[in-house]
């Protein structure tokens, strides 16, 4: 009898636990339908924008468009200086954020004492800086890089340093996540075999986290080359009929060229802006594709 009662109690408990409240399935279906509807609206709007851009800009795409400088005449205008300036910015941003971002992340993850108040302050501020609007960094770049202590002027170096500030917190955060993804047993095994902390970090942890770090860096550079507001504030030109020849050269970039052409009343310039948007989208798609390929090709499944 005791066994029968126990079995009956277990069965009753299973029925109670497995039975969903009345109306919960209907609410779940309604919420799922709402999410699908909202997602569909966003995708449709995005698709319309992309298709419209390609329809308007595709006729203007040509070799001469890619190899000509901006002009007051739409038929002669091109984006060579804008592409060159964008490449300069990519190189500068990469040269700044890769060493600084990785070094900061390694310090916070492997060397910093979480009990020290200054380390906690650094971590909180990095999280906050990642959410700061880019125009604030543009003001900072104007104050310190263009006119401030460095007095670099309206040069490609000032623009690159400003964009580096925009994406550096993101690189630090993504690098820390990549380091955390490495199993602790890797480090513990290296230390148990007699390695110093630096040897364990340099030879084991860092190589194992390279795919995640590379993905974060590439996506951060992609974000940087799409920024417009910081470059406007640091004084990047909207009409440059020559390529930058050094770090102290004036420059323009694809987002600025697009902004300039969309401000023109002539509809032909708006078609050129659409063509420049297509070029920028292709560059961003290539960078994002490389990031996805690196992640899928080299990321380990621990």
C-alpha cells in the first residue's frame, strides 16, 4: 500500500508539473507571432532601402567612378580620394586598437586584481565608454588631437586616432570575452609544467583566443570606417581632389563623400551617393565575411 501511495503521489506531481497554466500556450503563440511580425517589418524596410540604393546607384558604378577624384560636374566625379582616405583610416585604426586593446584586455583578465578599486573603476568605465555616442569622441578628438596638446590639425592621423577612440572599448570587451572562452585548464596545465604566467599567456592563452580577437578587431574596424560624425568634427574635408600622401595630409572618406553628395540639390549627385553607398556596403560585407570565416575556420570547440 505504501508503494501504491508513493507511485500515486509521483504521478500526481508529474501531472501538476507537466500541466501548463490555462492560456499560456495562446500567449506564447501570440508573443511569437508579434516577434515574427516586428522582425519581418524591420527586414522588409532594410530590403527596400538596399534595393532602392542599388537601383539608384548601379548605373553610376564604373571603373572611372572608382578611379576619379570628386568634381563639381557629376559626370566626372569619382571616389578615388575617398577610398584612399578610408584605407588610410583603416590602417591607422588597426595599428592603434590591436596593441592597445589586446594589452588592456590581457592586463584586466590575467594580471589585474579584481579587489583593487582602480581596476574596478577601469572595468566599469570601459563598459560605459563602449556605449558613448561617437559624436562625443569627435568632440574629444577636436579638443585633443586637432587643436589641443597634440595639435595635429585636420589630418588623416587625427581622424584615425579619433576613430580609434570610438572602437577601442569594443575591442577590449571582445578580446576579454575571447580570453575567457579559453578553458582554465589550458593555463593551469602550462603553469603546472613550470611555465611563468607570461609564458602561459603568450604561448597558450593568446594563440587559443586569436580567432575571437581577430573577429572583434575586424568588426570594430568595420564600424569605424562607417562613422561620419567624428570625422566631421575633426575637420575632414568633403571635397579632396588628391590622395593623402602621409599622416599629415588632409583627407576625406567614403561616409563624408556620401554625406556631401546627398546634401547637393542636383539629383545626379544623389545617384553618385547611392553608388558610393554600394561601394561602402561591399567593403563592409567583405570585412564581415572575413570575420565570420576566421571565426568558423579557426575557433576551437573546447
